[in-house]
DNA sequence: GTAGGGTTAG
């Protein structure tokens, strides 16, 4: 049987290879070429490129590798490298680059592609090897090679190297400038980024969309909304195409600086919004306590047909945590399992959501299922145990983490110490604090000091706590003094208490809760002059508190209560139940602790207020704590209460957290 | 067959 005539017609064969639509026809053609006696090696580059286009990168590689290396084969190698990069297989791209036969003579494109792979991988060392080879091959002044190298440095914080290279470059174009700008933004040097932009314009170049995105990010981090706004105006004046990315940067810039109405307006005017645009706005609402708006937007996003990405889901989970919306959070967990990848970031958010919605057990279960855990995930789980009053569990996790070769950081210790402190594990707390400083070389930050002072003072070791504070190089902060004072008050160490109170007053606190604590200390010390003085301070300077809000979720519906609020449809029935519980409690010997009311009122009125009291410092107060203990017994229910910081699990007339009041 | 951009976790 004769072979098709086109096999002896190289130009026709070339055309055929290029137009091969499917991998199957291509493989068949290749087989024919091999059986034919014609010298198909001269076509191997074309064949390999065709394989790349058909998506069979392995076939492409073996084809180009089997052919004798020639300068013309480098385009096929480049096509292969480029395809690996496009598909996200940067490791494979680097492997191909390393396997390149020297006779193939890598060119500017080859080095550019290899450097791009290094930049994606963050492999600075591999980048150095590529750079040396590129320089050796005479591409020291090639603008593409230099830009790729610059990008590698800029993306991974080697701004010193980037600046050096940038200054040596024979020529700079918009891409080189914008790479430098993005690099400075990334490295947390927004001022330098803006300075670069100024120099760029001095050089006679105008910014394009990519440059302006960098500048907007710089404005976002410096908080310079004026400049951000003028960039916005510049974009409009120069009729720059407002694409998704630049509009999203604008939304982010306005929202991150608190201008939610402007951000929403820009968002509404966008011709097209993708998942990132939605996520940008949702995250800002979620992070600034506007959980309802965040969840509303999340819903709208789904209605409009955009599938939430992990960023949007993480933010929505944060909103659920914020208002304790367990049912919605659970359904998001389900959505993630069906549609998204459960990576460390998402797992952390889900675990945090379960914990903050009161379900530590669900958080634990998920944590145990996650196979690869990063530092932040461990930290989150340790923090969860701590807030639920499980100091020993937190310590066990910490030890397990250490065994898993994850090195704890300052945040780990902050959570661990806080957990130990609230569970009354004094010896352990002291031990790990020393360990943190001496073995892990972590300089105690304010949050660590507050924890350890709290731990010591809580257990009565007020002198030791005070000595620790005075031994530090820096002046004690309000928070650490408050921790000390609170310990003094609870342990009736009034002498040290009074001097601590004095120090706190010198720092002029505005927080009503802190002033109340100071006043209580003076009252305990019977220093009535001081009590009057502090009360006056509370009246004159005390910051106006946003009224505390309590909420409860029943069958997925959220019920909210604010002080004096009577808007709930079942208000009457609720009050009836409260008074029923109240009389039942009094029968069991409940006496309201009126010292927790910070207003100057008659005793009788105080009691009335207390029975529907949300604490002004957003922590469960001692009176509520006692009351809920009794209610859990009367109603024979487990009651989980979350305040601003921690959880209280009440059951059979007791609270799981050993430390509260 | 070549270089640069937006959101998200303790």
C-alpha cells in the first residue's frame, strides 16, 4: 500500500500539521511520518508545536527531545515552556528548562519563560541560575529578560536587588516601571511606589491601567483617599477603559478607607462584575462589623449568577461568625465541600465560624479532618480552645503542633497564654511564657504581657505580676495595668490596687468599663473621694458606648435585642418568661450583684435594670453569669453564651470556664 | 513561542 503523497511535500505537511484539529489526527499523522522513509526530523519542531496546541505536552516534549537539537527547535521548546506556565505547571516548566540540550541555544524567550516560572514559584535560587545562563548567553541588556528578572525580585520582596537591576537597565518601558511600583506596594512601601510613579511621569511616560492599579493599592495602604480619588478622576478624564480589575481596585480603596457609600456607587456602576469584585466589597463589610450587608451582598452575588470564590466565602463566614449565624455558616460549609477546595485559608475560616457560633465540637471535627495544616490553622484552633475555656486542650494542641514541625509564632503564644490564663493553669502559663522568651526567642509583645499579668494577678500573685511589668524596658500599657488592677480587686490586694489605679488614671482612659473598675477598686479601699472623682470622669469624659446588642438564633432565624428595645413581636411573652425565671431564681437564693451597674441609681432601680442587662463593656458581667448559671439549672438546658471575647457553657448550674468571676 | 494588575484566614 502506498503512502499519501503529502508526506513528500514538506510545505503541505507543515500546513496540515498546523491545522490539525484533534490530538487523534495528529497522532495518526505522526505515525505515518515515522513509517514513511522521509526525513521527518526537519518537521519535529512543527510537530512538537502542534502537540502543544493539541494539549499533549508529554508527546510534544518527547518529539522535540528526540530530534537533533538545532537553533530552529528552540521555538518548539519555548512553546512547551509557555504551555506549562499557562497551565500553572511551573515546576514542569523549570524541569524542561533544565533538560534543554545546550545545542538548542536558549534565546530571550526561553529565559523569560523560565524566569516567569521562578517568579510564580518564588524560587529565587533557581532564578539566579537562570540569570547566570541568560547573562552568559548575552541577554544582559534584553528588556524582556530584565523585566522578568525584575518581576521575580519584586514579587518576592528582594527590592534591593530589584532597584539595582532597575538602575542598570539600558531602557525602561511601562512594564518595568509598573513592575517596580507593584513590587514596592507588595513590600509594604507604598510611599516608594508613588515616588516611582512620579519619576515615571518625569520620564515622559503616562500610567496605564496596570500602573494605576498599583497606585490605587498604594493609596489604599497609606489611607490617602484624596490621592486615590484624584487617580479615579485621572482615569475618568483620560477615558481609560474601566475594566473589572481597575474598578475592583477602586471599590477596594474606597471600602478599605471606610467610604462605603462611594465604594458601593462605583460597584453599582460597574458594567461587569466578577467573583473578585464581589469578594472585595463583601470582605470590607464583613471586616467592619456590617455582617448583614456582607451576607446580603453574598446572596445578591449568587442571585446574579456569579459563583462565590474562596475569598467571598471566607468573608461571608466571617460575617456568620460575627453574628453567630450557625445555620448559614453550616450551609456555607456544605457549599465549600461541593464546589470549592477546602484549603488552609478556607478551613481556618470554617473552623473559626463553628467555634464563634458556639460549636467547638464541630470545629474540632473539621480540624481533625484537615490533612495539611499550616501555622495559622493551628493558631486558630488553639485560640478556639482558649475562648471556650479549654486550656488543657489548647496546651495539648500546642504540643502536638510542635511535634508536627510547625514552629509556633507570637500569635500561637498569645492564644496559648490566654487559654492557660483563663483556665487557671498558672504553673503552665509561667513555664510557657519563659519558654517563649528563652527557647523560641520571641520578645514578649504587649498582648503576651497582658496575658501573663492577667494569669499571675488572677491567681493572687499580684506582686509577681507587678514586678514583671516594672522589669520591662517599656512603660506598662493601660491593658496590662487593667489586668493587674482586676487581679488586685478580686484578691483584695488594695494597696497595690490603689497605686495601679493611680497609674491607670494618669493614662487618662476614656473607656467606661475601665473607669468603673477603677472606681470599684477605690470603693473597696473605702477611698470615697477617689470614687467621686472617677465617677465624675465617667460622666464627663466617658466614651459614649454603642449600645450592646444580644442575639439568639432559633431555627435559623436571628433575634436581636438592644437595651430598652421593645420591638420584638413577642416582647410581652419574653418579659413574662424573664419575670418567671426571676422569681424562680430568687427562690433559690439569687441576689442581684448591684456593683455591676455603673449608673448612680437607687438600689431598687438598679435591680430592675440588671434583669435585662447587656454589659456595657460587652463582656458577660458577674451578675449575668450568676443568673445564667441558675437559669441553666431551672430550665434544665445547656446554655452557651458568647460575649466579646469568650464563651461560657452553662449546664446544671455551673459554667465550664473556671475563671469568670 | 516572550515580562506587569484586583479579593480572602489567627
